[in-house]
C-alpha cells in the first residue's frame, strides 16, 4: 500500500508539473513575440480605418511594433462619426487585457466608463492624433500628436521668403481661411501661422494688423499697419460658405498671399480661384499655401496654383503612439511627443520622404 501511495503521489506531482508547464506555455503564447523577442501586446484604436491618413498611421505603428518587440491590433470605425462602433472596439480591447492601449477618441464623454475600466485594470492608455481630450486626470499617460501651432508656423516660415519679394511701400494683405474657430487643432494651425507671420514681418519693421474674426484680432488698426492679415471663418462648414470667404480675400487688390489652415480651407481657396475669369493664384500673383494633402490640394501644387502645403506626419503619429505604449507598459515615465509636420511643394511632393505622408 505504501509503495502504491508513493507511486500515486509521484504521478500526481508529475501531472501537476506538466499542468504548470502547459499553463506557462499558454500564458507566454498569449503575448505575441517578434524576431527581437519582445512580448508586449498593444491595442491601437484609431478614428477610422479606410482613409489614407489612418493607413499611414497604421504603417508607423507596425514599424514601432517590429522595432521594439510587440504585437499590435490596429482597428478603427468605418468613419469618424461612428462613436458607438469605436466604443465597442475600446471595450473589446480592454477585455483582452493587453499591456497597453493607444486611443484616438472620437468622443471622450461617451467612452468615460471604458476609460475608467482600463484604469481600474491598470492598463496604460496612450492618446494619439487628437488624443483623448477631457479624459480624467491621470487616465492618459501621454499623447503622440502634431503640435498644430508649430505646424501652422511651419507654413508661415516657408511662405515668408517668397512673400518678402512682394513687400514694398504700399500696404499688403495676407488672407487666412480657417474652417472654424472652435476646433482646437484648426485654431492652433490658424494662430500658429498668424503668430509666426506677425513675428517675421515685424522683424523687418513692418507693423501688422490682424483683422477679421474676433478670436484672432490684435490691437493694431488697419490704418496704422503696413501689412494686414485678414482672417475669414465661414458661418457654416460647407463648400459654398468656404468659397465665399476665400473669394472675399482673393478679390481684394492688395492681397499678396493666402493660407488655408486645413484641407477644407485649402479646397475653398482653390474653388474660389476657379470662379474668376483669370487665375488669381500663382507665384507671380497671389501666393497660396495650405495644410493637409487632399487630392485637389496636391493637384494645385503640381499645377503651380499653390506654392506648397504643410502635412502632418501620420507615420510618426503611429510610430510614437506604439513606442509610448510599450514604454508605459514597462513602467517607464512617458511624456507627450510632438510628431512634427513636413513642408512639401512641387519639388519634393513625389519624394520618398514626403509621398508616404500624403493622404487624400
């Protein structure tokens, strides 16, 4: 009996050991590994999936996953109005108990309960693109996004050397078309352009008035200024209203340059130009610069109507969001990252550096 007991005990211990190994193997298999031996799982939830912009974000996310050793799942709703669909994707991600989640929220308020659940499970959350505005304090460890004020300044810095040639004794007007005055990203792109342009003009001793929309005005009057920056914001966001605001600036005889602070605004400028018998835009006419990279805008650059535009860097947005997520999963302190912006024109629009960043 004692011998049988010993045999039975040994058998049970062996079975337990096999079970532990099996459990360990299963746990390890749940965490994906790549060729570098990493074992982090990151869920990435974008605002969309099919748009070229988000495809570029996905590409950058995959680059970071390969470099730092992680497996990512990249999802997004069908479009940027599908709040319920994104919420479902966020809940699904949380239920997987990943090492971290990267989120570009469509509507933070709708996702508050899910965000709190992720916090309760100690899943680090990283914001990207427009981030997770209005999230509870401490919920978002860091955000990878464009510094839109700096990106707007980028447009002004590239426009100014061309604009200098048009400066003289007579006052000049620079138009700015902004889709709206409420969206933080768009207003930052608008104010970034204005602030840098005022700075560059005043370094040349040119007193500058900012007029038009109250949100952007300064305390210099038009009568005292040698340069006027006129900001036009449509009453509603539709093509007809945008075109009207752009036309108002283009038809003024002292206008020498114009800036559109996103794809909508750039399109408004192009459409307004088409309503004139002769083109108002061009290097020897009104200098036009834009932001983003819609098909119409890219054609305008290739055809010489626009001197160039600024694009976000969606590849860096994806790359930095996953990099931050992995670092947060490792318990490292993480900070917000500016993913930068790029200037492109007819000379570099088809270059290997710029082409992957352009979206339609």
